[in-house]
C-alpha cells in the first residue's frame, strides 16, 4: 500500500480519498493549536502558497495526543487556523498518530519513515512527512524543523 490508498475525514466531516492527490507531492503534518510549534502553521501555509500551483499539497492532521494541545472541536480548530494563520491548505478531523487507535495513514507514514534510532512513534506535534508523487514517503522531519527548511527537498521531488 502507499499513501494514495488511504482516506481520511475532512475537518468538515466529509470523507477524503487521498487518491485525488496522485501525482502531487504531499507534506503531511500532525498539528495542534496550543503548542510551542503552532506558529509553524504560518510556515506551512507559506510553503503551500509557494508550491501549490506546482503540484504540492500540505495536509494537516490535528492531534490531541501530546500535552492535550488540541482540545477544540473541528469547527474551533478550523476557525483558529484560519483566523490566526490564514490557513487555506486541507485540514482533517482530529486523529491519533500513535497507539492502537492511530490512523492507518500515520501507521503507514511511520513504517516507511521511522524516526531517530528506528523508532516509529511520533514524539510531538508538527512532525512532518514529505511524500513523493508516487505515494512513497521520501523523508520524515522533526517538529523543530521549520517548513521553509523543506523547500530544497520539495523542489527535488517536484523535478523527479
């Protein structure tokens, strides 16, 4: 299986088949509204605006598993992201990224791109996964990695 074989639920509650993104480069991020890294929403939006017309889509997946930093409802999350960071990239309903109830997409992402020392668990909010046009995970990035630092890798995947 690859990333395009999965589906998720949009922030508005609609099913989204990730196959619609075939042929695009994806930046998939687990997000939170009350985290020290929350200002990265701005950087993610800048990457999305810079590359969306070239075939890059940022996908945000709110998660409340780290310090309970995403307590809001889907409606509150969407309003917060739009009002504070002007987010226009797709956001999905709140999910788990670790444990038995982890979303199947994130199980696949972690399997294809384990973290430090081969551990699969996601350590914190704003862990980023860059996925190539073929639906295979290219690389995993730490929460502290600013979205702008990914532009070189994004350009490499766009030209592949």
